């Protein structure tokens, strides 16, 4: 589809790395590649849908982020992006270098021709290891992981069921006040 070269980073986490680790790996790879003008990120990944990689990568690289991009236009030194804000579209301009997260349905892949597929086989594919090419240790990244197992415990609230009977609103109100006083709800609230 027009790429000049591809780099595959071998994933020792088998797709289960949390966003902070993914961002550290991507930032290291981008720094190794050298200066950049534009980094395109997916809106979300199907392995976690955290929506964090683009924003965290922009922060790590010190570049502006434009999210939910539906259309991108590049000029000599700036980037104009049309963003999807659900109820409206917004057009923003940022200086390059920049990070852009692409809205999921905005850029469907085009169909390739047989000739393009044959040309793609000739393109270089680089395979990088974390330690050898990026200077990162998978063991160190695992120990820096910030996600821990947790349990969700619900709060149990005991409900009292009370049926009030009366012939008028005043009798019902008096019955409610008596019940609240009996359970010391009104006295505690008055303090």
C-alpha cells in the first residue's frame, strides 16, 4: 500500500503489555529511527481498547496530539486535521512534528493490485529485538508494570421496607417522621 520499509518489533509480552509499556517501546523505536514529521496511531487497539497509546506517546515524545482524525492535510510546516467530536466536526491546525490518532472508520484500507502486492514482497522488513535494537529489557519493563490485580467489592446496603398507612398526607408524614426518629435517622442528621 505504498510503504517503503517495514519494521517489526518482536513482542515478548505476546500482545498483553499495558499501554505504558507499549508507549515506551514505540517511543524508543521512533527515537532510533530518527527525527519524524508525523506519527499515525490507530484510534484504539483491539487487544485492550484503552485509547491511551496515542496520547501517552505524544506526551513521551513532546509532540502535539490530534485525536479522532477523520481527514488529514499536510502543508509545508503544519498539519490540518478534521476531528470527529460525535456531534460535530472540528478542524484544527498544529505544527509538525505531530502525533495523530485516526478515527476507526475514517480511512478504510484501499484494495491493492496484484502488481502492488508483488512490489511489496521486495520491500525490506526489519525485525527488531527490544534489547538489541532498542536498548530495552523486557524483564525491566515487566517490573515497571503498574497494573496490579484488584478485586471489586460492592457495598451492601440493608434496605428497610416500611409501609405507611394513613388517611391524609399529614398522617403519612407523621408516620414517616416517627419511623425516622425510631431508627435515629433524624437525630443523627440534625447533629
